[in-house]
C-alpha cells in the first residue's frame, strides 16, 4: 500500500469529562471534603476549619499556601508533583494526594469552586464556575485574580464550594474525616462547624503490635471490646495507608461466632498498593501477600488472647457463684450439728467462729494441704498395694480414688469452716470425660468441663444451685452414711436449709 502523505491527529478531551471523571472516582459527595482536608494535611497545615452551611462549604487551612507555581501544579490534572516530592517540606509528612482530580470532582456537588491562597507576598483567587467552564468549549483556562497579600493573616488556602447541589450532614462529615484523614498525626487538627474531630475512646483489652515484612513494617492496635460493646457493624480492622483508612477487613474473624463481634482495630501499612479509586488494594502483588500473611499470624495470637479473656471472665463468674453457694451451705451446716462433730473433718485448734469462704491465689501463702493440691496435675488412680500380708487376707479391693497431680491456671478454690468442720472446694477442668465431681481428703473437686456443668451454669440462679447440690452431695457422703437413701436424705436437708430464704 502506497503512503500518499503524513499528518497528525489531535487527541481531544471533552471538558465535561473532567467533572465526570471526578464523579466516578469519588462516588460519595462526602469524600470531596475528605480530599480537601487531606490536601491541607499535605500542605503542612496544623489546623483545618470546615464550615458547612446549606448553600456553602468552606475548608480553611493554615498550611504553607501556594505561589504561582503552586497554583499551576494544583490545577494540573494528574501532576506527578506529590509522587516526586512525597513528603511535605515542614513536618515531613507522607503526602496523601496522588491524582489531582479532587478539586474538579467537587463540581459534582456544587456549581462554583473557589480557591484563595496566600504564600508570603503572593496571594490569588481562582474561581471555577461549572457552567462557564462547560460553555466555553475552546477555552481551557480559569480566571485568576492576583491580590495584595495581607501580612497580618497567616499563609494558607481557603476553598469554598458554593451553590451546593447536594446536602452534607456535619456528623457524617466528621465520621468520614475520622476514617479517611490522618487525624491522629502530630501538629494536626480538624474542626467541623467549630467542633474538633477526635477519635472516640473505645473501651476494651488493647493489643498494640508492630510486625515487619520484606516491604516495610505494619503497626497498629487491636481492641477486644467488652461483650456489652460487641457489634457486628463495628467489627473489623481498618487498613490505613499513610494514615488514611482505605478499607475495613475481617481476616476471618467473622467466622469466630459471636466473639468475633468484639474485635476492632486498625493497622497501618504504607507499602500497600492502593487502587486508583482508593477503595481497595492490589491483591495480586507480593506486597499484599506479605501483608496478609503477617495479619493472619497476628489474628491467631489475638484469638488466643480472646480465649484467655473469655476464660478469665468465666472464672470470675465461677468465683461469684461458688462463694454464694458455700455461704449458703455454711448457714445450713450451722443447723446440722451432726456434721460439726469432731472427728469427721477435724479443723484444728481454731475458734468456733464461723469462717469466711476464701480464695487460694497462686502467689498467696498456702497451707501445706493446699500447696500439695496446687502441685498436682491430672486425675490418675491410686496404685494398689503390690503385696497383701497374711494379716490382711480379708482385704477388699476398693474403687480407685482420683488423684490430682496439678491444677490448671483456671482453678477456683474456696474453703468453708464451721466449728470443727472444714471443707475446701476446687473447681477446675478435668475434661469432658472426667467425673462430674469427686472428693479426696478434705477437698471436693467439681469438673468445669463436664457437660452437665456447662448446661446448668448458663444462668446465674441455676449455676449457684448446681454447685450447692454437688457440695451437699459430697458433704453428705463424708459422714459415711449407712446406705444411699440416708445420703440422699442428708443432701436434701442441707440443700433445703441452704435455700430456705
């Protein structure tokens, strides 16, 4: 094919696409204010004032302002300026803005966009009118007013959005700023209609962390909130890049059941590659894979700590129920002197005063018996004697008694003493297949892993009653009743008097 001539074809862009592109990049109008506040952060502002009125929004900062070259860069769509100079000159902040489309996107929510800026002796005002811009198809210039700088005023930039076409709720604006602006940065604050935007203090167990990857560190804090604060809507971990929340992720905690709703927090990972609309990350790159691996490891540790917190809470509940049950039994024992006869379980040379239930803590002083019990670990049968002497030919093999080798860290111990009667109760975990309860020496053991225990302890009232029933049962057996019927009768009498009120 013979070439007849050469020429050039101009590439044109309809001016309306500038605002259309902004609308599509910023699907929520409220994000436009977020973008303006982040621009102020990039300009080393220490304070940003956002004023929201029905017809106008004003965003005013005390940053370094812009000179003529700065204005040219500001209205240069897709300028690489912030990529080439990624930190701010005064506070060395990691700059957030990248695409330079935010100011044009603002025209999706208003008719007029006005910028006033001052830097030292330079001051100017730029007015971007949406209708005028669209009507002048051949003109790609904006009117600029060069004005005299007011040296009595600080440097900075003020942006006004006028003739609003959408409404803005100040409370929602504050929430968006909390999520998408580095509000906790040093020397930086934002006020919306005169109220400073601050992070709400979330109660709970806090887990700060710092993890390293081959692409850089990630750091933040995970919070396990109290059960009363659990919320499926608030659940999740905010992922922030350069202090800006990009997306909330769950990392599998939604599969933890109702306990997952107690997990909140944030992680900062500046090395992640953000998508062009800033709504997510490139997940097919090595940076994200390293990040995800580190977060999965972290969440396994969090789940372990959550389990320990649940155990601690459960142990507190057990302490309360056991204390109440033993106080009731103590009162009932005072009505049954037959249990208080010396020789059943001798208490020693103590007064006849009624003793208070007490807890044996790992670091507290223990009696020799209690110390021995704390140093044992599992349930194992006593060894039978290897030889039986002729004098004991009538020896009858007795059922093996369980022996505790060591108590777990979740063990709860209380004791009760009335006159010459002393009994200690220990609640611990002996496995689902272990006995419901048993007695060894002066100690009554109750198995917290037993299915009946788990069923009866879901409610406070049944929990206390269940413990009292087992304690009365074992105390009745300590008197060596002649038959099962007598044991049941004594158990019933003690239980009745324990709950007679």
